């Protein structure tokens, strides 16, 4: 077999470590807030505990443990009888104690899975474990990057923010799969109410990437451990979004493929994803295995969590809700997808679907509202306090008091652009639906004024009717329903 | 009396106007954080470090009306048996200024023995309250792990240590324990147990019907004068109505080894934070941070501290973790279960506190193994998380000898009662 064929048959193997900042009120081991204050100064949201001052002791925030248990339930993972904390010892300036409190042999979640849709197929990604740990502080390299900075400043405001690190099995076979997985994971975390995607740095991903000989892949798609051990892998750090993951890993896979194609080996090393340049760069070669000298954190007694799984409820998750929406409201797959991908959207849809026509509500929420928001680079969360106004708009359409065209083109856009409520806009623009008498008068006028179009209609030209509908719409200022106008015109013309 | 160098910092911190300790002066070991008052751990590393917060025990002293008179000298970071490893010079034993006061809470015990404070707080990781109490002829209590808050105590080996009182009498020591004991929301390892006890009231000398276990393993190899003095004290307890029985603790011969592996392992991690970035000594901030950290630490730490950090780092390293750290944990569990078995039959366990008389200054500082072995009788207590008290039993060759009484978990009232009978 030539080298060329061997490299071309290589299969991609990727595993992820996803760090998720948990949405708790306070840090994981102290009472400091996790929420950055507007324009806060560095090192002000700190206390002896998160600064690692001599003598300070950690006290576990059980809210963080509850959030982790929710994640475990959503990932169908095992929650142990008791969970313990360890110290991971290494020196780094962002680490106040020069060790990180994390979990080691008794993580809060183990052995779960998450099903994701990738193009048209469903893939189940194994979750090895998910454990709690503390976020370090952040470094600011003054006047450049990590390589070129004149000096580095340390800010411990972030230190102690609760993190869950979710470690997957090496189950991904393409960069696209990692993107789908991360998007789905974000969706689930958001549903659980434990995660705020808008917070900077709330999702950080490290990826282990290797290429194995294609023939090593078993029929069920799994890759045997010895094949994985033989292939050198790189760890790509500094990925901060699902889109970034796909780009970074596509780059890295191509880089490795090219190296192998040219007959070079892939170095086992850590690489840094440089988002602005769109490349990965070598950080340091990875020694056999770093020695973190893990040992039990005696300051935190073991926590009994055996009955937490039962006592902590989680809400309906996106997949279940999607299926229920299809069954309950008769939605097609695409609408159900759009309406459940964010919990706030699904909640709003459910509210209006129960009050008005579910089909109409689906069109209005999934297409009109989300479309117009998207066009303005906005999300449902940006108008969270105005949902009742949008419900009122749908009510007006549902009751036939406003035409779809006016509702969409005038009222909805006005609401988003000018911030007015729908009734104000309807009144100001005089958009109430035309009454029957007005429409009939306009139909009669249109027929009288356009004898040629009438003749064309009678000669069988279907296009003529559209012209006449347009004439009527013009005369009613758009407030008539085009369907009704069409029917009324035919009635009159066929008399 | 000549200055025994009991304090690193002499500064008065007034407490509340009244309370159980109103009018009482207290020396506080210099590894216990005092807001606004330098807290050095006896180390160059923390020279000039002024904590922004009070340790919980300091708050409790202030609330009880005590007056803190100074921060007591100590072996650097609590690592020593003589108070000679302090960056601020050794403390002398008030009983004999040519001898060491014991350690690591030597400044605390010496301050009480010299009358420079009524009572004192020390900390005990492997005997650091009991050893200097025995050497200086005063009383020292190592409480059950979890009885006294460690919040603000600068850690040496956090799974082993407790803050403990030192005083001239058992009753005074017990009264100080009453003030500092009890659960603290800032220390997750504190327990409710013992919170409503009255330790001072237990100093009633009533040992009628009490069973005292005597452990032959803890007398083996001890100085003859120490053995005779302790045995005489035990006979005196028998005369007051106590019964002595022999109990065996076969695991204790491994206690010192297990203790030094666990304590140094924890120390290697606890002391990692001293890198010059946030507080304390710094060798500067230029150049590669890894090199600057190393320089800071080699300048800031003394020999004994470096030795223990290196030992602990080694014991936790891949390839050695199983051989040393994991084995030491097994030994710790064995010691614990030995004591559990013994306490099925006895109320307290007695031994010499220290198998030796106070060393002469400079005698043993260059011989770490001799120093480590002197902890043979005190370290098992820390491994088993138990309470123990050292009470003066008399003198040998004119030097103080301490009797150690060990109790079951949260059995502080029992050891206080037994010790108060020894005093009489």
C-alpha cells in the first residue's frame, strides 16, 4: 500500500473537554458574586477565599452542586452516592493558591450521553464524566499576546466562578459533529437554567484531535483504544464557541492530514486556536503526562448526594419538547425545531399557541418574529419584557382585526424599530381591517375603472384577477384581506 | 527574667469590654491571622504580611473580652519541635534559658510560662501545642479535629491541625477552649458535636471509677526520668480512684512515618501559594515567572520548610504516590481503628507527652531524624483526629515532664477531668 492511499483513508477522532461557567449567584467556595459589575475594576470582586489568602478556607456552594446534578440528569449520567473534591497542583499566575480545587475519582456525574442531530442522522455522543471545579483568574498580557507582551497583569475577579467540566468520549468523527454537539449542549444547559451563553467566556472548549488509519474504525464506528494510543494527538485549546470549534478543528484536521500526506509525523502537543488568524499554533510539546499530584481536599468533607437526583427536578428538555410540540400543536419538523431551540422562544410560543390558533402562532413566532429579530441581530432575550405586546399583535391578526400584511410590514417592524406597542401603531396608521361595505365599494370601483382587465378575465386570463386584487388593495390602503378580495371579485365578475 | 523571645510582634488588640475572658491577656501564635497586625508564620516569606481579616478564633477571643498582647514566635510554618527554625530567632525555655521551649508553638508556651501572657493559643499539627506545653511545664490541649475553627489559621497540614489553648492550669486552658470551640460557617470541617460542652466545669479532679489505658508502645525508648515521672503521676491517679489497664496500639510504631508523609504532602500544596504575586516576600517581577517564583521561594523559605516541601512533593508524585502517600493513608486508617478498639475498654489513654527532656538550644536542629522521632507519642493523636492534653506531671533532672491524656472523639471533658486530677 502506498503512503498516499494510507493517509487518504485516515479517520478523524475527536474528543472534547467543555468548561461551562455555572449561573449561580455566588462563587463556588465563597460569597462573592459571579456577576461582573458594569465597568468593574480588576480584583474588586474578591475576598480572602477566592484570593487564596493565607488561612482562608473553601466552603462549598451547594447551588453549584445542584446545577451539576441537573446537568447530570439531562445527560442521563450516573450521580454517585457521595462526591469528593481533590487538589490539582500546578503553578500558574492566574491560580491564587497554585492548586485548583476540582474533582478526581468521585466526580458528580459519570457515564452519560447526549444525542445530537448531524445533518440527517442522529449521533449519540458518550459523556465520560462531568465534574465541578473553580475557575482561575484571568491574565491580561499588556501590549501584545502571550509571546510578545511587555508584562502581564492578573485579575482574580473571575477566580472561583463555578465551572462544570464535561468530558466526552472520543466519539466525534468530524468537526461538524462537534459543532452540532456544542450547540445542542448549550441548548440543554440553557433549558436547565444553569448557563448564560451571553456571558463572555461562559463556554470554553479544549479538543483532542487525532487521525487514525481508516481500517482501524470498527463497523459500529468506534475506534479501538490501541489505535488511538498509537496515533499522536494534539490538544487544541482556546475555543470559545460551537462555530469556533468547527473552524478550529477543520483547520487542525487539515493540518494533520497535510503533515501525514507529506510523510511527516504529527507531534503530540498542545496547540492554541488563534481565532483572529484562523489557525492553530503550537504552545508547548506535551510531556508524557503532566503530574498534577492530585490528592483529597481535606478542607471539604465528602458530600452525600445519593438522594439529590430524586429531589432536584429538571424542566422538559428540548428534544422532548420538540416532539410534544409536533404532537400537540401539529407542527412540522422545521417549525418545531425553530420553536424549541431556545427555552424563551418555546415558552412564548406555548403561551400564544394556547391562546390563539397554534398554526398562526407558529408562523408568527417562528417566521415573523424570529426572522425580524434575526434581521436586526437581536434575540428573544432582548425583547423579553415585551412578549405580551407581541402576543397582542398575534391576537389582533387572529381576531381578523389586522391583516397579515399590515401586521408584518407595518406593526411588527414599527414595534421593533420604534419601540411602540401594537395598538398605538394600528391607531396611528389607521390600519384597522376595512369593513365589508368599504371592500365592496372598492371592488365595484375597480371593476368599473378597469374594463380591459375585466375583459381579459372573461377571456380566461387568470393574471387579470391579480391585477384587480391589487387595485382593490390600493383603494383600501392595504387593510382588506387579499383572499377575501379575490373571492369577492370573482363573485361579482361571474354574476 | 531575661527576654525569652516569646513574641515576633508585640501589639495590643483589645477585645470587648466584658465577657468570660475580660481582663485576661492572650498570646496568639503567629500563624493565626489578625486583621491589621502582621502575621508571619515565623517566616521571611510572610515578613510584613498584614492580613485583612481575623481568624475565627481571634474574633471569638475579642468577643469574649480577651486582650491579645502579641503574636507568638514559632517554628517556621509550624515545622519544627524546638522553635529554632523561626526566621525571627529561637525562643528560649523560661524554665532553663539554655534549652528550647519545644515547638512549634514555643513562643505561646514560653509566654505563658514566663508570665508574659495569662494564656495562649497555639496550633497542633503533630504535637505542636503539647510538646512546648510539656517542655515549659504548662498545660496544652489539642482539640478533636473539627471542634475549633481553622479559618484564618495559615495551613501547614490541613487534615491534621487544630488551634489549641495553652495555660498555666487545666481549668484556664479549658476555659479558653470553651471560648474558641464550636462550629464555624467559614470552616466546613467544624462539627456541632461538643458545642454545648462546658470544659472549664469539667476540671473537677473527679477520676473516681475512670479507666486509664496505658500504652506500653508509647513508653518504649523514652528517657528514664520521663518514664519514672509519668508512672508516678499515674500511681497518683490510681490513688484518687482511677483504674489503669494496659492497652496495646500496635499501629503507633508507624505513626511518625505516616505523619511525615501526610503532613509534608499537604504542606507541599498548602505552601504553594507563596509565590510573591499577591502578598509576602517577592524576589521581583521581572523575567520568566517560573524562575521568579522559584527565586522568591528559595529566598523566602528556610531549610526545614524546603526540606518538607520537597519530601511532600516527592511523596505525591506519579510513581511514588501509591508507595508513600497512599500507604500513609492506610496507616492513618489503621491508627484510627486501633484507637477505636482501645476506647471500647478505656476512658482515656495515657503516655509521656514527649519521650525526651527539653533539648539544649542547637542540640538537635541539624539532625532532623532525631527531631521527627521525638514526635512519636503526639503524632498518632493527630492521625486519629482525637483530643489530647499535656499536663505537667513533675520534673526530671529539674526539667518539666508532661503527661499526655488522649480521649475519644469530642471527649475533651473527660481528658480535662483526668488532667485536673493530675494537677492536684
